[in-house]
C-alpha cells in the first residue's frame, strides 16, 4: 500500500522565497527539516514577483512543496467585515481544496495571514498552529510604513490608528482560535497573553550547526556590519550615524535586501555615497560576507528576535546596538534605547581596543547562543508540537 505524506498548509506574507530575511530563512529551514511532509503554501503579497516562476526565486523551493498559491492582500477601507468578506470571496475558490486536504493550518503571523488562516481553518475544521515572529499591530503603531506582504500603511494618523486597532483585534481572535500558540520571541509573550493567548510556547530562531565557527582571528581594521531588509522598521540610516561616531579606523559593510520601500532605498544609497569606507551589498546571502565583520550593528526601531543576531554569534561576530525586544545583553552588547550613537560607539571601540575584554564579551554570548539556537534542536521541538496534528499512513 502506498504511503501518504501528512500535509501542512502554511500561510505567510511576502518573504520566502523571493526576499532574504529572518522569516524567509525560518520558512526555508522549516520546510527543509520537514521533508517527510507535503506542504502547500498560501502567500499574501503585492510585489512584482506575483507571477514569477518559482525557479527564479532566491531560495530553493523543494519538491515536497506541492502547491504554491499567491494572492494579494485585501483592499482596506474603514469596514473590515465588508473588506475581509470581499477579499475572501475573491480568492476562496483557489484555496478551498488546499485547506480541505490539509491536516493542519500553520500561520506565520497574526496579520492578514493570521486572519485568512484562522477563517479558512475554521471553515474546513482543521487545527490551527500559530508561530508569531513579530507583533504586526505594534510595528504599525511604532511607525512601520509597509508590511512584509507589501501592503502600504496609511501615512495619516487616522489610518494608522485604524490599522493598529484592526491588527490588534485580529491578533486577539487568532490567539483564542489557535490550537497552539508559539512565539519566536521571549519579549512578545506577555503582550500575547494580555490579548488572550494561553500556554504560549517559546521556540526561538536558530542557525544550522554547520554555521557555527569555533574561533576568529582579529581583523587589521575594525569592520562593523549591518544585515537586514531595507525597511524603515530596521532603520538602516542610523547605521551611518553610528559609523560617524566610531573614532578609530574602521570599515562598514551593509548587506541589505529589498523590501519594496523604494524611497528609503534611494536615501540609503545616496547616504552611502558620502563614505569611501562603507560598502553596500544588495540581495546576497549573509554567508557570503559575514565573516568579514567583527561586529554587527542592529539599529531597528522594534525587534522581536532577529535571526541575524544568532547568525552573527555563530560566526564569532559580536552583535551590538540599542536594547530593543530580544536584542539585549543576553546576546549583544547594548545601550539603553534612548542612548545617543556616541555612547554606543564609545562602548564598542573601547572593547575593541582591549582585546581580552572583547573576546570575553563575545565568548559568553556565544556560549549562551550555542546551547539553544540550532535549527535541529528547534525543529525537534516543532516536531513534538505538530506530531499530534499530522495524519500518517
């Protein structure tokens, strides 16, 4: 008798497989680890890759992803009940069979993907699993100009307030509907619980064991890096301010990936022209250049648990920045959120100039990372969570 693979329907916004970043990497690693499962992906996206072939993507899409369905996000007025109903009617037919045949529905946030996954899981009577990477409502409140699916946040106060309130309400509904609520971020759990989430499980981000590097020789010139989406929430322009404040000979290396925020991209490129010793690299994997860095500067307005934090530590690169979310002294050398760039620059250059202290600060954070943050250990935890929901024959 032919065996039938269990089936997971994964609902995501933007990211994988066309954009680099933490959520993209998590999706790729998840699918790779669960090669005994047949995946259908429903992706909500507005971007130029809407009709692009999967074999042109940045990430490989393996054969056990048996179906890849892309739909645009909804048009938003001031009536979500009407907007969501219209959105669902427009696209339900192309997704219905995928939801019906899935053993479970796995959503990667509580935004549009969360609402869609929750609604269609309920209609098809399927278990709902949530892995929340970031709090969308909080990022909108803090000034995000676009979501990962490409949806542009209104630039006026009333529109932002409406979207914040909407996503906060959707999040609360998803938490109550989900059979399992997982957070990749320790700092988000209390806020999830305040909106009705119960028994939240913390399963962090990680890196492959083959990424882990035992040691690193000292560079001749201090090289500080920046890796991330060229998005307002990641605040790449602040990197130039930090670099200005570094008072020792230094090089800068920024590895940026497109995020659909074209105006910001132009500003970053223009600013970089002022520096002969800052190099911009676009849309390349971190693995190509991360070993050239001595420190990785994280400048985000808001962070849950950035994957790049662990990628840096695994390669003996010291994360530095402002304390925000899970970017804390546990894994990085940080200053208080309102501290000026000069304070951070002074703290880091002082460490660099006394190498025993630099190595000590790096070693203790590397040891903390190595205990918990490999993909194998992480997806062993996911296997335990998902096993009761997957049919095997």
